[in-house]
C-alpha cells in the first residue's frame, strides 16, 4: 500500500482528497500528523504554489506528498481572488481570514455586477512529488465553471461553495451531495488526472 502525505491543513480539502484516494488503496496521512507549519506560498500561479507545498511536505516527512493549490477566479473582477482566494479578505499584517470573511468580501465586491457578468471558475492544480527534490513533479489540473450567486445557499462544502452556482443545476456547490462534488469538482478533476498519470508512472 502506497503511503502519501496530503500537504494541506484545510480540513475540507483533506476530507475531499481522502475520499477520492482511499478507494484506490492509498494510505493517506494529513500533514498535521507530522508537522504544523505551512510552506511559504510565494509562487505566482496555482501550479507553482502546489509544487512548493508538496516539496515542503516531502522535506518534513521523508514521504511522497500530494499538494494542491486552488482558488476561484471571477471574470468581472479580472481574475480575482485567484491565487489569493484563501486570504482575499486579509488585512495587511493581520491574521488569516475565515472562509466566511472571504465569502462576504466577494459578495460585497460583486454587489453591483449584473447577472450576465457573474461568471466564475474554480481552478485546481494538484501535484505529486516523490521526494523533496523531485525534478519531474506530476501535475493534474482541473477547472469547474459556474457563477457567483447573490447570497449563500447550502450547508455543504467549504470556502466559496455556498455562493458558487452551477447554472445547469440551479444549485450551489454547497447544495449538491458530497459524492457528486467528488465526481465533478475542480479538485476531483485534478486529482483524477493525477491518479491516472501515477498509474502509469514508475514512482
């Protein structure tokens, strides 16, 4: 059984990724079993930040690691929050904001945006590093199209899910079932792409 560290401290992400990986026979360990510190996310893209986090987890544990970097990009806001999705509502030098803080800031910024311009996409870059200096990280990418709603709906998911509307369903990402989300989300797409590549790799 392959052991792998999930390089995330986000409980929602850990639940989703574990649900997808465990049926494949992987022994999954959240990074909090080994260390509490976070990698410095100094990259300028989701891919760069995911690689930084995976290398850091490998260095801390000596095990292979999977890391993701994900966020939401809103057309009307010229791609914001983007790679800053988890700190969108942060004050300079202040503590990391909560999901609710970030969500409310996005709703406020979209307050006067008309329905025809509320398109958004969740993006995810998922990276596997066999060791801290792995020269060829394996990368999976995912993209989930939707729109920004006008108010929170649903109790599931995390992050911006309660305002991320799926137009074809008329529901938010927080209103669909966990099983459905684990099939169609940006994170599911990226992780499935990563797993398919790993099946054919020698690591």
